[in-house]
C-alpha cells in the first residue's frame, strides 16, 4: 500500500495558478510508507535535484510551469529540500522565491494511494521503469469548489525525490507534470 499527500484549495480566479502549483507539489510526495518521501531523498547527496515541467490549461488560463526540488541537507533523521517554482501565464513570466522545507520521520501527511501497475515513461532523455500509483485528489476549480479528481503518479527511486510523472484529472481539467531534468549525486 502506498500513500500520497493531497491538499484542497479554495480559489479566486487569480489564485488558480498558485493553487495548481501547490497541488502538484503536494501530489509529488508519494511512495511506500509514511516516511517514503524522506527515504526517497536520503539516498542522495546535497546538490541532487529533480525538475518537472507542465503545460496547463484551466479556467481559460494557459500556463507553463517548472518546479525544481533540490536537496540542500541530508542526515539520518531529516532532509532539507529547496523548491523553486517558475511559470509563464499567458506570456507573462513569473517566479517565486525559493522555499525550503524540512522532512523528518512522521512530518508528512499522507492519503492512501494504491499501486496499479508498472509502466515505462520517457522523461529527461531516458526511459524509466516506474511503479504507478493511483488515488483520488481534489483539483482546484473556479469558484472555490474543488473538483473530485483522479491522481496517478509514476515513481522510480533512481530520481531524487522519486517522482517521474504526475497526472491529476478532474472534469475538463488535467495537470500533467513530467520530469525534464535531474541530477543524482
């Protein structure tokens, strides 16, 4: 049995992009047990990173997004991850300042995901053999009412953080993040 963290959002139309970034970031925390996120990073050295990109069309908006997570610190009881998010909304580039989070045993909230199979995924110039996890999620929607959605995550522990692909689909919306670059140290 696998677990993933999913968050719900209440939105104004202008906050749609920020909510989608948050959803994609929270969905990306998946693997075998409650401390899986920690374990997916602990096998790497500081400087290891994974960058995911997405093209998103939702609520009349068109966005291209990039999320880079980099390992800053690693020890037996915690890791520190720095996340940098940039986006292009309708031709206007925007970047958020980097943020850091500390992951320690039991620090991540998890909702249940089930392993549904194994698939190969082409990403970052390589073919990855991935475990595929599936579960439910709440996708941001206009008007502030989240839409019940399906989340699928493709995992390979040779990638820092473990995530190769994320797809969240609900109603007419679909968000797909794909690994575009990684550095494993």
